[in-house]
C-alpha cells in the first residue's frame, strides 16, 4: 500500500505529469504598488491654500489693528487690538505693492453702505509724511464728523455740522488743554485764522463741486489740488494756472471726509492735515478682540497677563 501512495504536489510540479493540452499553472504576478504621494507636496499645497485664504480675507474682508496712541480715548485705549471691517465700504484692491511703498493702480467695488457721520473709520494717512505722529504707521483711526458737502464748524470746542451740534460720544475724553497748540505744521487749511477750538466754517469737498480760485485763497487749496494729482500755481499777474491752463475754478475729483479724535484736545486730525479722500478709506472699526497695557514689557509675561483688560474684550466699537 505504501508504494501505491502518490504525492500530488510533486506530480503537479513535474511537467511530465501534466496532461496533454493543459498549460501549467503559475502564481499570479505580484502587483507593483504605486509610490505613495509625497507628503511634502501635500503640505506645500495646503500651506499655499491657507496663505491664499488668509491674504484674501486680510485684503478684502477683515484685518487686525493695534491702537498706538491716545487720540481716541476712551472709546479706544492704547493697547487695544481690534478688527476692521474692510468689506462694508466696498472691496478695494491694494494701492501699494505688499511690503513696499510702490504705488499701483487700485480699483474698488460698491460696498454695503457709505460712510455715516459718527462712524469710527480706519484710513491711510492723507497728509504729508512730516505731519505723521508715528512715521512707522500709515494707517490712522478717527471718528467721521463731516461727510462730503457738509459744513463743519467748531465753536468753543463744540462741534457743529450744517448748523446742528454733534454731541460728544459718551466714551470720549476731554482734557480741556491745547496739547497741540503751536504745532510746527499749524492748522489746516494754510492761512486760515483757525484754532483748535475755534475752527471753520469749512465745507468738506464733494465730488463734482467747484472750488473758486483766486490769489487770495490759492495757498489754502494748493496742496489739496496737488494731492489730486495736478500742478497749480499763481502767476505774478494774479492768474491761476492748473495743469498749464488758466482757470478761476477747480472741479473736485472725489468725495472727502472730515475726522476728529474722540480725545479732541489730544488728537492730530483733520484740523491739522485736512480732509480724508474716499480712496484712502480702509474700513470701519468693528470690535476689540484683545486689550492690555502696552507699557508692561512682554518679557515679564506673568505681569503682562495681569494687565489684560478682560472687560474690553469683545466690545463693539460705536
């Protein structure tokens, strides 16, 4: 019986034992696995997408700012960090190449609404560089007092717009002192016999309005016209020349705003450097998301945390 036992596995492997017309079976070829997707490429794509979203939000929708001075006390304090709604007044493309001062063409799209009196707005500084209180910060924040076409006047420190008095915001701070009296650059416009507390009346320029020009008031409007991109001078004969053409009037090219700090006795604002052009608008101050005392160094982190103004965090700015 032992000799009649057949080893089946050996019989299959032996080619002589394969019946005629039957092909030998072989194990299925090993399937080569596709190389795994490089993780580095995935990380880079994720990072670029995240940066794109962040850049888009920062440029067109929402941006964070820090309050560096006390001109808006006590509505905003030094050390407040706030979000600014850049979408409400209309989407605007950057006017400068990022991280440089190189100007580029900018376009804007209509917003949800226009600026209102009383809005706390953030804008690019419209004056001359030597007038900037903080040369490292091109963005300013103030309260809009006068819209395009409004007549602004300050009498004994009380603000009137179109003949009606504007009440001081409840959170505003008044020191009743001439902190900026005798400032090097004087008050705006040049040649006007205005003071901080006795100012105007002054009409805020509106797009399409005409400004009458004469040898008497040309010094008042010269810088304004130059900031709109035109050359202007007065001949010895008394003729006013704009872009090489003799004229007696100038047509305003865009809307402007008159702004003041809530801490009016300690604020460099439109009284000093003039109107804010519509193209300089960045957005409306929206909410305080963080606040602490800037005088305490971050190196003393424990002490720094003790200065956090928890009651201010989350406050809407009005």
